[in-house]
C-alpha cells in the first residue's frame, strides 16, 4: 500500500474536502493505484538533475509602483454568497 | 448556401467582398447551434440573439481584421466580462467575472463575435468532457463516443460547424486530443506565447490557450490574434509574434522531421500507426527528410505530469472556498464545515481526486519524493526534446494512441484515462508548441490526429509543416453527418 | 535553578509602497471596507500576480542595511492554508530562496554593544482582516483591503538572551526601517509585527530547550512584558521538574499572561512549492549598486559621527540618532546654535518631553530647529537666563512665536546692569540678617538661598553670574 485510509482522511482535511467513509475508501484505492504507477519515477537517478519550475528561462518580471483604482464595491461583492454592507460575510471564525 | 460551414478566411472574404454581413453569419451559426446542440451538447451557454445584435452593431473600424464579424466559441474556462464563466463546475455555476481574459479582449479588439461558452471537463481536468457538471459533450462523428477533452465542447462545436472557430486550453493535451478525436485542427502554443490572464487556472506551469479551427490557415490567423506579450501575465514572454498566415507556403523541402520511436510502440491502434506512416511517406515525398529519433523519458511523462499538474491544481483550486464567489453549502455548523462541505459539494469526483493527489504530493514529508522528483524528471524530458531538436526542425507523432473511446468506457478507471494522454503530455512538460491535424479515419469512421511538434516559439514551422500536409490531403474538408 | 533565555524574533514589516505587491491597488490604510481591491487581490479565477519592483528595492535596501548577503537567485513560493482573509487559499511568500540571508545588526544595552544575527529577509503579501461580530452574532466579516499589501519578514537568529535584548532589537530594527523609509514602524497600527520564539536551557548547556512561539505583542512595551512573563512561566515549569511543550501562545495584554492556542491551531503543513505564476528574480551587482547608492547614513554610523564630530557623549548620540527626523532636527539646530551639548540637552529634555518622543509630533512641533537655536543663542549671549529660557520655550510651544518676540513681549530680557542688581542684593542682605550671619559662620549652603532671594526679587531676570559676584563681594 502506498497510501492508507488515515492518510487520505488527513489529506482531505488539509484540502478542506468533506468526504464520506465510502469516498475515503474509494479514493484510497484509486490514489494507491496512481501512486504505485507514479513510483516508476524512482527508476530514474535524478541525483544531479536540477528541478524545473519554469520551462522558459525568465526573470525579473516587474511592474512600476503605480496605483490604479480598484473594482467598484458592487462588482467586488456581486458574486459573493454571503455579504453584509461592504463585507464578505462568513460563519463566525472564533 | 450554409454560411455556418465557412472557415475564418471564407467568412472574412465574404465580408470584404460585401457578399454577407456579420449578422447574417452569426444568425446562421445560431441556427446551426440550435439544430445540432441537442445531439452534441457542445455549449454550456450560448450568446444567441444578443450576438446577432452585437454583429449588427459592429463598428466598421477594423474591417481589415481577419476576425472582424467572425463567430468564435470560447471554452468556458476563459473569463468573459458579464458572461458567466463556469468551468463546467457546480462551484462556479453562477460566477460572472468583472473582467475579460486577455485573449478575449484581444478578440473583441479584432472585432470577433462570441457565439457562446463551450463545455469542458470540470476545471479542464479530464480527457473526455465526462467530468463536466454540465453533462457530457458528444463526438459529432459518433454520438456514443467522447469528443475528447478537456476542450471537448470547443472541438465538437468546430467539427459540427456550430461556430467558425474556437479557443480552448491545453494543459496536457486538452486542445490537441479533442481536435484529433473530432477531426479538426488544434494548436497548443509555446508556453508563454499566449497570455494566461483570465484563463481559470488548473496547472499554471503547463497550460496555454490556443485555437481549434477547421483548417491550418485559420489556426494561424487565430494564433496571430491572441499571441503576444501581456504585462498582466508574468510568464508571458516578450518575443515578436510572426505574421503566421503569411508564412504558410507548404514548402517542406529539406525540412528535418523526426519521428520519436517511443510514440509508435505497443498500445497504438493499428489504423493510427498506418495513418502516421502514410503521413510520413507523403511529407517525405514532398521533400522533407525523415529520421527516427528517441525521446527516452517518454514513459515517465504521465507520472511526472500527474504529480506536477495535480500539485499546482490543489493550490490553484483552494480559492473556491465559498467566501468571495461560487457555491457555498448552507446551512453550515461553522467555518470549517462551510469550507469542507462547499468544496465537497461544489467539486465533482475527478477534481476532488486530483486535489487529493496534489495535496498529498506536496504534504509534509512527501514533497521531495514526489514534487521535487517530478520537477527533476521534467528536466530530463525537456532535455530529450532539446536533443531531438538539435537534429530536427519538427517532430511528428500520433496525437493519441487510439481514436475516440466510448462514453463511460474509462470513467471508472482514472489511471487508464490518464494514460490516454500519453502522447500529448510531454509537450506541456517541455513547454513546446504542438498542433494536431486530421490525417485519416479508422475503420469505424472516427478521425485520426497527426501531431507536429516544434521548438520553443517556432509555431511558424509547426504550422507550415501542418499546412504542407493539409495542402496535399483533403481530410480537413470532411465533416460529420449530423 | 539558573536558566539561560534564548529568544529569536520574526518581524513582519509592512512596506511603504504606493501599490500592493502583486496588483495596482492602493496600500493606503483605512479605506472603506473592500474599497482597495481588484480581481487580482480578491483572488478571482484566472487572474495573475505581477511583482511590484519597489518591493524588491525596499527589501534590498533593508538587506544591505542589515549586512545581508543578497541572493542572486530568488523566487516566490506558495504557502497553502485556508482562512477567510486569505482569498486565494495560499499566501505568496518566499521559502527556499529568500532575497536576503545571513546579516546582522547591533544593539546597545547598558553601554555594551551586542551583535544579533539575521537569518533571512523575504518578501510576502499580507492577508486581509476578519472582523468578528459582536456578542453572540454568528458571523464574521471579511475586509480584503490589506490583502496583498507588501510585507518583509525579518527572521533573527536565536541570539537574544533576555526580553530586554529582544525589545532593544525590535527598537533598533524599527529605527533602521524608518531610516530607510521603507516602513513606518508603527506597532500599534500593525505595520510592524513581532512573533517570538522563546526557550530556556540550563546555564552551561549547549542544546536549545523546547520553544514556544509567542504572538500578538503589539507594542514595544508588550514585547518585553510578554517575554518576561513567558520566561518566568517556562522557568516555573522547569523548576517543578516539568517540561515545556512546543506550541503557539498568545499574549493577552489585558490579563498580562500568555495563553496557549493549542487545539485552535492546525498542524502546520503549508505545502510550500514554487509559485508557477511568478518568475525568478535575478538580482545582479548593478541592481545592488543602484540600491546601495540610495542608502542613507544609518543609525550606527550617525551615532559614531555625532560622538566624534560634535563631541557628544554616547548616550546623547544614541538618543539623538534614534530617528532620522530627530537627528536632522539636532543637526539643523546646531548648525545655527553651534553648541552641540547645549542643543542636545534641550532636545533630549524639553523638546522630547513636549513631543512625547514621537516623530510625528516632532514634525508638527511649533518650535522648529531654527527657533530653538536662536533661543539657545540668546542664553549663550546672556540675553536671557537658562531659567527664563524654560518659560520662553513653553511660550514658543504654545504660541509658535519666535523667541525674540516672546522675550520682547513678556519683557524677559536678563538684567545684567550691576547697579540695578546691587540694589536688590543690598535689600536681600538687609532683609535676611540671620542667614548672613550663618553664611559668615561658614554655612556655605546659605549662599544659594540668598541667590535665590535675589533672583526672586528680580522676577528671574537678573543675570545669575552677576548676582553671584555681587553677593560674594558684599558678604
């Protein structure tokens, strides 16, 4: 086994996904198969290989420190499922 | 005459010559959509009469633009101001962005019209459009089969003449694979060639927006319109954009074409292999020099891709939390409950699976074993292509190992589904451009795609090789009976 | 049991750029809720960050001022966690390749200098603000104006050995970022924030003990108080044979205690990885030189110069160089008055008392350096006495009038005429025969009393030197 149900439950919590016991079981099986397949990467010796984060070598993409007007408040809140006055409203945090 | 069958060039010529006006073409496309949409379900939303009105009120200012008045379909993961952008997900079902993707504003600027937003696998995660919350798109060539994915809606719409051309996005083959399955042209540009601003992110380091069209010339026209540096995308590269359409001459004399031997091995459908061989013979006869080459790390591409893409996705999709926009589960017990249930109810199974895989790959203790390892193998895969392009101008391969599979066939076996992307995925890992063009049909009348790959920023050569093939065949002229 | 205290600080400084770090929204404090937001800082689907160059410049400035190594390759990473004030579900920060590493600063305590190591300085974006409903209201409210305001995180080595050292480090850091004009240094408003890692170990041991992370200390006073409390708390546990646990604790300023956040807190698994939406930074020598050229004279250099060039005691030099504004004030004042120690005394005394040590108050103080200098000149020239000068200073603060006008209007000019003063001296001698006898019997102290009586009779205007002289002659 590459991954256990307990690990899947932990990952689901990190990812903020409410999963049923059946889903956890199902994902455990599927992720296990995928991870077993992915394991083939370990056939390769990559000891001295630089990791690639960007395929095109680039750097120093910057903008000037200039201010633009933001979005009108109606547009800021237009898609929000919960609002009050000018705020996004969420279940109480503490 | 059925105006909706036109290509971009045909429509543009008709407008120029005064044979037709944009509102007529738009209306014709709309009637075609109405006629075929029940069968193929390519669209998530259509502009309808509003687009005809817009066509009628198009200012004549940029008639010189080849896209002026031309109805284009947009994959529904491209932000459109004031038009819902859902990614075919429940979590964004009602989301209406207050901004346009850069490609969308460029097309608006060129005078293009939008026929609607096309279906995709949820958040572009899939190879069949079966993961769409909005239902599966059907392959116009065989309605029991998938159109490919994730840009399946765009590909089906183009193949069914339910738009003149379309935009899609390609993270691991999502333009080329559906183009192949639907018998049309699909181009994934070099990473950084086209701005990603406004493309709802799945895997940021891999994806590009590109055209799906009825022929190669249209792809060249559409690419020219959307390509170029954008200060809003830090990864967009500031290099000149050639005038692609004018560079198409069909001349492949002395062009060095490499054939990666790994792409024609076991698992490739016999008819696909034959079609590729025939294409090679044809281009060889046209003056190109053909040689076998090797991309030794091909076998590792799917693994590498599914670690990197899902890791990025797990982070890119964290913003769907039910706070600022999108679906929120109600009522909830508390904040944690809101997060967990909004996301569990808002995302479909494939998206959740990938978020899980990606979260795992980045989690404490596993980063080096999975993420860093995959980034290192990505380097090896890039080096394979660099070596190949030392001796070749383009590479030629099948787009997919098989023609379109049946709806439901792979839906319960994610790994098999992932493996169907085996020939398109490396291209995204290396960031190089690739095109898929029609190159024949199998015994069941399903289209086969030929893939041509080029060096970074050398779309011109890729397009010209494709054009050379297209000039000498008539596959691209074939349309499904609907 | 004797313990050694080990403290390391993580300081977040809000950078004074006009626009946010990855979008062009204003960083201005106090706008209407969600009024300084756009699709980018709201984390809307498909939008992308673009780095504000000034943020890099500010952090480079700080890195150079803190003697850091500037990394030629640096990049951004995503720190993933869920919270309503974090719209993307990740914070763009730096992880593996921060912009600056391995620097230091000096703190001064009780006349001794100590070097505190800086581990790293990196750039990141701030989060928004959650406002909690009143009472039992079941909602919180999210304002994303602060989301994307640029921060630099300055991480120290665990080099501090007492809460006082930690507070001195914070003050020095504040002085430096204010000199550099990259952060306003306001702890109360949150533009300078501090988390501390605290542990104890037995004297003589070399391994570190278990540390707690301390948060929510939003003033210099509280940094020291919270650390004092925490050190005592840990010592008590160890004395009782217990062991401390690794945890995050909040400073409760009202109750004056630190409280465990255990249970409320997630296991930290931030899943850092390089942000694919941003490209690396390559800071070359030319860029560094460009920034180095903009560095002002820094507090340590200025303090040394004040001691050598003006002959000021170390203490004076330290106080005067605590801010650029104050040291500028001193130099402007002294350039006119040409009496460094006198100027220093006036600034450290009356002026700082008046401004409560705040630079904003200093900038708004009606007594400008020139006015103070001219007042000091009037003392030096004997036009007014030092005592009268206190009155003049008070009037300048109150009315903003020049010292000359005040002295004239209030008729405060010092009396130096010997004839006039002699009359007063004679009268005081006549009025106090007892004290005169005592003085002549050798009670020197009585002399001061008699001087005071003369001064009083002159309503403070008599030149004390003349009074002294005449009184001595006559006694």
